[in-house]
C-alpha cells in the first residue's frame, strides 16, 4: 500500500496485522500486533507541511511534541517527564558569546582576539561566565584504557584550562569507524569534564578543519546548559596556538611530538588563561516526550528505553519551491514505529519485568541534545535506564528479509536483536557503509553509550522482498544523495509501511526480552563503552 | 391442534426467540461499546485540542488547519473510511470573506451607511438595484400558518422591505409554535430571493431584534464570513438591514403611514404594497476565499442498511487568535468545543475498539466554521456524502460538562422525534434520570435557544432528526440544587468566547465517560434499529422531514 494514497483512503479491511512469528525465548508473550494504518496515520501527521519540519524550538516541533504526548496519554501510558507530565524540558539556550581571553604568565601575556585567534562555546549557566585557570597541555586529551592510552595520567587539572591537540596521536591505535570515537572533540570534552577541567581549548594544526569553518562555532548556536564545571570548550587558531605555547617558553611542535607517545605526561605551562565569556542567551523551548509502561517485580525500578527523535530541520532554503524540510524518513518514521510499539504494548496485558520507557527526543539534528539531556538528568519516573534501542530513519520502502543495525556486537542488546529478528524471520545485517560513516555515533544511541548504558541503533535492511538484489542499496544511496536533509524527504506515493511494521515488531520483541531478562543488558568485553574502559 | 396452528405457534416461538436473542446481542454490543469509552482517551484529545499549540483552532488560521489534520490522522488511525471530497477525510466548506462598500439613496439623497442602513452583496462582486420598494410586511411564506406575505405581489427585479420578527410580536395569537427562523434576516432575504427580488432590506425593530441597532450595524461593517452559495434562482444581489427610523422616513416620503403599514403587516390577509419613492441600492464587494473543512470519517455499516447512516458530530473550530484579554490572545475553546470534539473521537475509538459493526454506517464529523455561523454543518447538509434521505439522524456535542458526576442527563431535540426514546433508554442504561424540562438549566437552554445555535440546527431544518447533548446537566452529585445553573451562568458571563475558556477551567475527563457512553449507546441504537427515527406529529420540522424522505430536501431547506 503506498502511503500517500493510503493516507487518502484507508480501507477498514486492512485491520490489525498480526505477526505469526514465534517468540523464541518467551513463548508466554503474545506475538506483536503492530497496526499498519496507525503507523501511516502518525507518519502522515508528523510529516505534514502543517508541522513545518519540526525544527527544535519551533512551533512545528511543539505541535509534534503535543501530538506524541496525546498519543501516549490516549494509550494509557504513564507520564515519565517533569513533575508528572509527559514533557522533559531541556535546559536549552540559543547563545552567542563575546568573550575576552587574556593570557598571562612569565613570558608576558597577550590578549587573544575573538574569532581571529580563538573561538569558544560556553557550557554553564550564564552567571558562571568568568573563568581563570592555570594551563596544562594534555596531549591529545584521550583516556582510552581499552587501547592502553592515557594522556592525563595522574595530572591534576581540576579548575584548570586544558590544551589538547586535535585528532589522534597515532593512526594505528584508534579505529575511527566502529570503535568509540576517542579522537573526537566531543569525547575530549567528556574526558576534560571527568577530570574537572574548567576550560578546554583545541589547538588547530595544519591538518585540522580550516579556520573559516572553526570560527562559525562563534555564531549564535543552540546548546544545553551543563552543570559539570567545564565552563567552555573551543579552538585556538594554529598561528595563535604556536605563539601562546611559545610565550610559555615551550615549542608547540616539540610538545606535539612528545604527545605521540604512550608515555606522554601532561605538561603544566607557566601560563594563566582568564576568560570573560560575555554570553547573551535566549532560552529555547524544547522538550523530550517521555512515557512509561511500568514494570512489575524486583527489577521494576530499572528501565529499557525505546527512543526516536521527532525533531527535524524546519523551514529552510527552498528547493524547487519547497522550503519545508518534512523529515518523513528522518525521523517521522522512527516516531511512527515508536508509537506503534507503544500502543501494541499498552493495549496488551503485559507487565514487563523492567519498565519500558518511550522517549521522543528533540534536538537530535542540533547535536543529539535531547538524548544527552535525558541521560544527564533523567526525570525520576524514568527509573534507572539500563538499555536503549534507537530508531532513526526507518524503512518506508517495503518488506525485507533482513534488518539493519549498528552496535549489535557491543552489548547483549545485540543478542536480543538477534533473537527478535529470528522470531520475525529476518536476518541481522550490519552494513559496511553505515560502519564506514560512523553512523552509530550520529544518533541518539550515542549519548546513552557514552553514559555506559548499552544501546543499539536499528536501521534499514537492504534485502527487499520482490526486489532485485541491489535494489535496497540503490535506494539507500539515492536517499543519501538526493533526499537526506532536503525538502524532498517527505511523504511520497511509492512509500510503504510494511517494512516499518517489521522493524516495529522486532523492537517490540526486543523490549520484552530485555525487560524480562534476569540480567540487565551488559556491554561485551571488547566494547569501549564498558564502564571500566573509560575511567 | 391443527397442523397450521402448530406451525404458527412454533414460528412465533422461534421468532420471539430470535428477537430475544438479537435483543440480547444488541444489548451486549451496546455494553461493549459503552465500556470501550475511556477517560484517558478523552483526556488525551482534550489536552491536545485545547492546548495553546493549537492556537484556538481558528477558521482560516493555522491552528484550525492543524486541528483538522489531527482529526483526520485519528480517523485514519482508527481505520474509518474517508467520507469527504475525492476520497479524502476533508469536505471543503466553501467559505468566503466579503467586505462590502454599500450605498443607498432615497430619491437621490444618499443615506448614511451604518447609521441608516447596512448592506451586503450576494453572490457577486458588484451589484445595483433600483426600484420603487415593495413593502412585504414580515416577508414570510408559511403555509402551515396560512400566511403568505408575497401573495399577489410581483417583486421581480425590485427592492423589497420586510419587517424583522414575526406577526406574533404584535399579535401573540399568531404563529404559535412557528419555526424560529421566520423572524430571522437570513430567512427573509432568502424568501425575497426566491421571489426574484433584486434587493431585500430587513427593517430593524427593537422588539424583534435582541441587540441595539448600533451593535447590529457595527457587526455588519468589515469582513463578513459566509458560505459561497451559488444563486439558484432569482436576481437578488443585495441584502441588508435598514434602521426603523430611516425606514419610517422612507415610508413617509412615499406618502404612506408607517404605523398603519406596520400594524397591517401583522394581520392575516395582509397584502404587499409598493411605496411610490425612488430607491437606489448598490454594493461593491471584495471577496477572499477562507480555507475551511469538515473532517468526515465513516465506520461502514453491514448489510442492507449500510447505505444509510447516523451522523455523529462536534465542531472542532473555535475563535483562534484574537484580541488579548488579560495578556492572553489564544481563544482555546476548551469547553467550546475541544471537549465535544474529544468526545466524538473517544466514541469513534470506542466503536472501533469494540469491533462494533451496526447495520447503518456511522459517520463521524468534525465540523469546521461553526463559530461564524454553523457553516460547516450547513455545507455538510448542502453536500452530504450520501443523500439526506439516507441520513437517519444526527447526534451533536457542543460542550461537554466535565465538572462533575450527575444524576441526570438530557438531550435537546429529544421531544421532537422518536430519538428521544432511544436517548432515554441509553441514559437509563448508564443510570441517569431524565432532566426535567423545568430544570433551571433547561429553561436557560430554551431561553437562549441552544437548539438553534449549534450544528444540529441545519440538520433539523433539512428534516434530519437530531439530538444535541445538553451542554450541562442539572443535578450534580454532592452539589446544591442551583449549582449547575450558577456554573452555566458563570461560564456564559466570564468565559464564553473568551481566552479563559481554556484548560484552566479544570475540566476533568473522567466526568465525560458516562455521558459519552450514553451517546455511544444512542448512536448504536439508532444505527441498529430497523426503521429510521421519525419526527413527532407536533414537530415544526416534520414537514422538512417528509421533504427529506421524498428526496426533495436540498434546494429549499438548505438555503435557510
């Protein structure tokens, strides 16, 4: 059934699609019942032009959030947001800094020029906008026990400003594609936070992104307000970085050479950096939408999260006269699946052993902000999150014989996927292209993984029923080149929810398997996200 | 006992058994549907529809569009069949906004717009009429009262003057139990149009119009929202009001006595008369199209009667964003009528969840553009998804009192047709007593003419028997006797059509469950019973009902 025509005319005869597959591990649980016409209805509403592309902070996103909450409430799911509501408000600001950054020290100080010599992004509440600290050079700022790498050693950087080099010290050590992206600025910020630093500055090197790109970090931007002590992160331009380090009597190239070795130890520099951030802030209304199916029994305080982001890119540059970036695949599809699964479970009589939390995230397109906010400060009714399944652009192309995933080898959540897929007669596929493009780290499962909560991402298979072998890959390629983050990512006549229903059934089975299992999901031994591996 | 008698006895016993079984089945089905009405479903729809993000669901505004799309998405989710235009859920309401620049001159002397008269164009952008005016008394043609103000008159191409109100205003022995709309401007202008007049002015009279002239006239200045009705006959192009003192001057310039003329109009046998004075009327109109829709979904019936239907409706529109009151510019319409719309969706969900497949189809309708003048229901009746003869009944919610549990429940219109019996049985099944006609809220409803002020009215005028759930019960458990009336008065005075009609009223969805169960049972009963409901003998809508069943509904009744 094509979606556009189906939205216009839905026969009643297309009643519940009942899966006859076998539940491999828990025969007591009924087979999943995903209602295809409900998937269509959710998709049609969320991807409608009236929702104006659901941009974070926009009225379209607010309508989407209220729609999702209304569906949760209608199903009889409990609210799991702030103070008994379905909404978790994000501490989200649109901010612009006009800082002053003054270096002082034995080798005479210098004022660095905003946007010419450096750029930085404030992280804390506006009131905490004056930061002064001694400076420590911490090499590449990486702490990765699983790789036997520790740039911080036992250095005390508490309240200090750390200078780090971008990227990695040795391209043979870190797998940039599938392993945890230790070498990313995001991870370096995470490490600096853990060590109590007050500021982090990345020193631009010749192979770094160009300054014209980096300086746009100084534009007004959306960011969460953190409460962890790291006041800012940013970049220092290569020429200024060289001068800054030289003013302390050291040579940046010498330090960089030292930092390529495992034995490298942090180097305190006889420098202070005084920053006045001069932040202008505008709060941006944005909410995650959270609902819960309560668990029963001794593990009811633990929860398994099924998440999908509902935000997209809003209204933007017109393409062929269309300026609404509807995000039908990215990610009305994921929300439709989430609502479908939630309804099937809410309507059933199951009470899972662990609570099931349905989380519709905002701010994904702005940098996984909604999922990060949930991980950082979960409302109490969410319980202790012990596992997470993420749906981000799901299948609107038709039924498949396989289901795609990322992160299945990292934790026992992958085992649940294998069992659930088997019960639905689907094979599990990890697509090399997804791995090559680091797609595990580009969606809302990643903040959960960083917080050591085993997580997985569900993506599309490539083996479509009734299609030639290469058809699925061609469709994906066309999506990435023609529609991804374009106004054309919208409802079209050729779409079908048969594949989406398959994915929803798999997730429904996974949720019950994970919720009922005696042991909470666990990272596999080789995973970089095991709690021990990051400390 | 003879063979035939035995056979008859067996057959009788069998048919009794079958009837009993089918009754038992019906009652089981009704209980299933009733039980499937759930508070959290009602709460969910209400919370969304009344939220500020829906921006008051204004007609032609973004919030109204989103509300319509929400209804369609819910119909789609439930698997209702699209029953709007072109196999969609949307039925376009041909709504237009018209701004008129009128002029009216008596023997060459221009009258003052707004203080002397107001006028609007009908169906065209520029219209003019010129004639000696014909005074047609009250401008009523009512065979049931043996009354015809147009008898013997030729008004083709002429300007008509008609008094506001009905002859009963002067002589209370006349027009007993008359259709209420005989007194209305719309009726009088339409009647003039049917007789071929080129322009019709209704003469304002304080005793017949509940608002002062200044207020009435002001309401006609600026954009008028209306249905874009194509003219079916006649040449009438201008309608309007004329101030009584102005009319009097005009009559006197025609050398006629105003008092004599107006009192003659209230006497049986009145004959229209031409006033010998030159009158010129002209209107230039600017028109824009206002996007508005009804949202229509059909739960198909089963068997022979599936071609007939029961309409279950609620208007989803409200006033949108408007002038701020106490810093709030969003007219949420939580009670009016997010509550009813949510109730309609909740009943639709209950029918689907319970797997109900009654004999007649049930057509669920979210009406648009109610607040500007019942335009959604007018448009529905004018272009129904199936012939009106096959629409057995209409059930409407406009305001669901979510303020307490009551001992009683009432529906307006129940005394007009056999629907009353079905409603009373359904209410009894949920433990309700009938609300006495003399209850304070019922008297208020009558005085304020609730029945003619919501979407059931166009259906009634087209001959479709309706029920309108009384927006507030009388006897709330744990409340003093007059509490209900106080609540109603308080709402009308402080919140009606104000931004404060919002979720802060503290509406509690749990209190909607039983009333909605009654409506679900009622709709199911109407959809199940073999024959269509009938108007009572005394009902003023009975004639319209007969026209409807004879397939004559449409042109005449729809234009009122």
